[in-house]
C-alpha cells in the first residue's frame, strides 16, 4: 500500500463512521479508497480496479463517467449551484418535474423534491395522512405495510419498514402500523406455494382493511421487489392485487419505486409492469443516473388538490429541506431523464437481463445456493447451509459477506444483504463485464460455501 493510501485509511479509521457498517469489523479490514470511475469500473488510490457489481448501491445507470451528466453538472455549477426552492424556482427543477411527470404512470401529475429516498417516502406518508384530514376525515392514523419492507432510515420510513435486523431496535419510537405478509415465496410465511396460493399474502390486505380500513391512511409497498430484505421478488399480479384491494376500500396506495424505478426491473417502473398507477410514488436512487442526490414524491392531481386553499386554511404542506430542488442535482436529473428516454434504458436493461439470466446458470446445482431470484437486473442469490431443508448458515459465519470479500481479490465489488448476495449491474455494463461478474461470483460462492460447510479436518 502506498503512503498516501495508508494515511487515508488511517484517517478514515480515525475520523469516519460509515453507514450500515459494524465499525469494529471495518477497522480490521482493508478499506478501498476509490477516487476514479471509468465505465462500471472504480479505481482506488493505490491503483487497483474493481467492477462495480451493485451499481454503487443501486443508483448507477450509466457507469461512472457518462459525459452528458458530468457536462450538465459543470454547466449548472457555472450558472447557479444553489438557490432556495422555498419561494423561488429554477429551470432545471422545473424541467425535471416535467420530465418525471411525462415518464410516470398515467394519472401522476406532480413532483415534490427531496434529496434521498427515505425523505421521499417520509413526504408520501405525510401527504397521505394530511390528505384525509384535509378532506375532513380525521380517523385515518394508521398505515399498512409489509413484513420485510424497507423504505429508508428516517423514523417515519422505519415505521413502515418490516425488516427486523435494521428496524427492531427502534420499535418504541415508531408509529403504529398493521403488517401483512411478505411475498417471500422461497420461505412463504403462509406455507403455501405460488402455484396454488392465488396471492394469499396480498389478499391478507383485504382482511386488514375490512376490519380497520376506516382508520387506514395508506398502504405502503415496494413494488414487486423487496430490495433490502434480500431482493425478495413477488409473483406477477401481487402489486395489482394490492391496488385492487386499496380501491375497493378507498385507501391510498403509496408505491416506493426508489430501487425499482428507472429501468431496473426492465420497465421504467415496476408499477408499469403491473399496469397500475399509485396515488403516491417515491423515486430516488437512479433519478440522477447515480451521480448526485435527489429524490421526489410524485402524486396525482386529486391528492394535490386536497392541499389547495387560502393561506390560512391549514392546507399548506409544511415540509421541505434546505436543498430541495437543488439546481445542480436537478440539472443532472434532467439530463439523465433525457438520456433515459433517448437511449431507452428499459430496453437496455431487458437486453442485459437476458445476459444476466444466462450467466446465472453458473449457480445451478450448487449445494449451498438456496434460491437465485431475479426481476430484470435486480438479482439476489440466497445461500443456505442445507438446500433440502433451507436451513440458513449460522448468522455469525457471514457466509454471503465472505463470498463478497473473496471476490475483491478478483476485482469485483458486491455487497450482501444477510445471506443473500446481491447483484445489481448497471444497464450500461458490457456483456463481457457482466459475464465476468457472475461467473467469478459463482465460482467463489461454490468454493467459499463448501469450505464453510465442510466438517472440521480431523487431526
Ligand atoms: C434505498 C431505498 C430507500 C431509501 O433511499 P435513501 O436514498 O437511501 O434514503 C427507500 N426505499 C427503497 C425501496 C430503497 O431501496
């Protein structure tokens, strides 16, 4: 390791606290200090190159050096880096709102900007709650969400989350919700099978709303893929069923497309795959192509209009951050959305997903691969100690993390979620890089998991 890198790592270990990271483990590991990007490859300060197999945590669409996005950022920085969006507006934010509404499912007509996905969800929750009050219905103080849900890290979005490793600790701080089962077919919470269940997990919503629907402000869901709980892929029709049940009970549906949006599933939106329009929709992650933070809460004119009234009507949406509608972020978002349409990212993603599907056969028959799940370019490989019983590896072994650590030596960066290895290649990744990514991880998975499962060598 060169001297500069050594110093940077020492300072990182001394001064920094990383997200979703056990720092006690982090400071014992070899930190990668990345400083350059070329396509889907990242280069570290000590000159090593790594293929970014998770689109930098699901944000990147184009690789890390797409000229048009960098140029848009430079041009906007020369003109105006920031001015408040409270009481002022700016061209790139207006343009981004227009492009988002054009791209969104039919019936979506408004965009409210924040900087991250958690806030976009938080805003959707506050809008849904206030919407009913503005219509004169003040009984609706409950949200319905799914087990295994992840909607971000602020306390509102944690309240509608359902993934215990991240959320259980904060239980006493969270607002009340009702939970319905996760569409986790590999470990069906209802012990049914996709062939005969007729989406019983979604129909559980009907029972909840029949009992307490008059108290429910909205149902919140990740559409078709529960990302952070391990890329849990729901069967076709699951989201549509939730929409139908919400409609029957007059309850709003909030769809969190933060991870699934912008082509990741092979369509612009997962909602599009299911032919539905949400009442509220959170978008983020790839909104700027993965270059700069920005998110938005999108909604319909019907919801928007409930907030109209005289200045003293109490209907103003009192929410907004210092950097809302930031012109730098919006300039990149607008350029990204222009490219997204011009280059047909969903078609790119579908073509790439075929390459991915083909490469994934390298996992077939591995003794410790429980399930390979995929929707478009969102893929999870769940490791198990025993394929027959689906018994997990002991959590302390960190089986999937060991695989992810092992492929660092091959020049690959991926990150696990529990014992699921996540692959989320950018649509722009080359076929060759994608095959290298998958076959290398498959080989490492076989090697590492067999070692973990092997009985200790006799003396
Ligand atoms: C990542 C994610 C979020 C949170 O977005 P942040 O930008 O990390 O706050 C919310 N919902 C889903 C579905 C996500 O995948």
